């Protein structure tokens, strides 16, 4: 039986949540892992709630179903808390990372985290300060790398540079790289 780690992302259309899941998968692939990344959409419109998923393993993945028991949940838009069950299927030793200025203890209490580890980072503020716009997806990648320990910051930065180098100006790339680094340093956990 193949062992794997699963991640579920909660966000809204236009926040780059699906892109973050793809970037995380590509970074893990670059680190020698076997990966899957896939979205789950409702109405495809700006601002609509959505989920995206990752499955990561040391061995080839032959499972192609929805993620039911993610070890890690990344909440890109904290306004979804209370609207969707962000803890659905997350084991008691799971990790929850939330984009908010609130401390982990407050968020953990609000969501009923129990023994789950809760991390917070103000990814929106970081993106505004480093990129000039509210695009919290790449800062959330930095927080995910730090909170999970699944990938090193350097490997993540290399993958973002490689992926974004095909599409964006160096100014945009540099802003995203700074955002990832800041979130990696600023994420708080309990």
C-alpha cells in the first residue's frame, strides 16, 4: 500500500488558490516526490468558494479519488471559516494554516481545532507589501513550507522562479519570492 500525504486548500476564485496547489506540487516533484494537484470548483466565478488538493508520496501514486483525510489544510481566505468545515476529515495530529492577522490560539478556538496544530500568517498583508496587490497564494506557500516541514524554502523558491519565469516580469517574480520568504519567517504556530 502506498503511503501519501494530502493537503486541502480553501480559497475563493481569483486568490490564486489553485495556482498555489499546483506550485506546491511542482516544488515537491522537483524534490523527487510523486505528486497530484487538482481543483474542485463550484460556480466558476471570481469570489466563489473553491477547494484544491495535493497528494504527495515517495512512491508512484495510483489513487485518483478526492482527498478525504488531509493531514494539512491551508485556508487562503479566512472568511470561509464558518461557511465551510475547514476541519472536515483532518486527523487530530493534522495541521491547519490560516491567512489571518489573528493569533493561532484565537483561530484554533474559533474552529475547534482540538489537538491539531494551528498556524497563522497575514498572507494578504504580506502580498500587499511585497507585490502591491492582495494575492495571498504565494505567501501561503511559504507558511505551508515552514509549518509542514515537507519542503525547504530554497527548493520552493527555485520552483516559483522557474514556474513564474515563463509568465511574468522579473519585478513580479521578485515580489512573489519576497512574499514567500516573509511568510516563511512570519508564520506563527502553536
